[in-house]
C-alpha cells in the first residue's frame, strides 16, 4: 500500500454511496468509476476509494485495510469495532427505533418485558434493553423486519426509521428511539503521521463543503436609517458587508447566514425595511 495515499471505504451502492461520492466530488476530487469496479483512484488527490458493503466498513477501517470510511453511526455502534469518529457529515439521517402493533399499549421500556423483538441490529438492541433493565428475547433476522409481528414471528421490531411510512403500512407505530444516526467519517486508530497530514487536507475540504451546504449568501437593499437594525439581524461570518447604492439613501447589505436562521428572520428583515432580498447557495466556505 502506498504510504503517500489514503484509502477511503464507501458503501458500494445505495443512497449513502451516492451522497458520499457527491461529497467527495464537491471537494474537487476527481473519481471515475467504471462499471462495478470496487477500487477507484483519484488522479488529482492522493486518495483511493474502496467500495464495500456498509457492514464491512468498520472492520476494514479498524484493521487498517482502509484509512477512512464513510458509514452510518448505526453501523459503527452495531459492529463495535475500534474506529475513531472524525466528522459527522449531516446526511443519511435516520434513527434506530422500536415499533409495536398500533393497537397495543405502551407505557415505556418496561412494556417490552418478556416480549420477542425482531431486529437486524441485535447488539444495539441488547445494549438498549440492558440499559433499561428489560428482559426480552432478541430475534435476529435478515431482510424486512416490519412483517415479523404480522406473521407471529415477534411482538415488536427494532429497525431503522426515516419517515415512518413503512411502519404505518405494516400497522406499526414507533414507540422508542434506541439511537439517532447519520453518516460519519471514521478513521483507523493507527494512522501514520504522513497519512494523518493527507487526512487533515481532506478534512479541510470536507468541512468547507459541509459548512457551505448549511449556509446561504444573502443580498438585500436597505434604507440607510435601517442598516444598523438589519446588520444586527445578520451577523454573518464576522459582520455583514455594506455597500452604498447608486440611489441616494440606500445601501446593499451582503451576509452569510445559516438557512434555518434566515427563514426565522425573514419577517424581521422585511419589517426593518429590507427589499429586493436575494438568497444564493454557497459552493464552498473557508472559515
């Protein structure tokens, strides 16, 4: 293995794979995957990609076959391998939850006492049950767990939930969240100093892209007498930029703001006299 290159393990197919490769591309790293190739090398960054089953990624990273991996927190927790979580990535968000038939009552974890729970995440489920002092039978199954209560295989299930629509389709309701999950970048615990430098460069790019995704560039026209009031609402990276407009008595205010904050403040901005508000995405943002 080339000591000057780092190896990143990604899920070989699915939404997590697509989001991960898109993130790498937005970092300016060229990847050309042809057909079903399981290894791809970048020509403009010292990075090799291994495409694996998501369940295998923690093992490959822990054993040093891959230096880094992008995988769901749920898989990291379930596999229990020695890896270091370096960066939360903000996509593929979901939760591992317990669900029961809609008609059944539930008054807390104690309601699961003596029940049979079907899951593809037995270790995470057992950890939750032990934490709450609940004795229940864990039935590990592969494939769709949602059908288990309907065919008498289990009393409840423990599975990943995103919108909850699949649970409703099978007559189930979510009652307990075992853990929240999102995609994370994980690292081998034993990286050389040389590879650590390359990882830091990759992290710099990743964080620039991730920060930009959560932010927007906003431009708005403001009467001069309202500039102080408007700039107080838009702190930006340091402070907003203010330019005089050709029309006397008006200024243009430019700022960076988190998208969620903008929607909360839009009414205040308009009440302060802001007009011609333009909001644009940011490709990368260097702090």
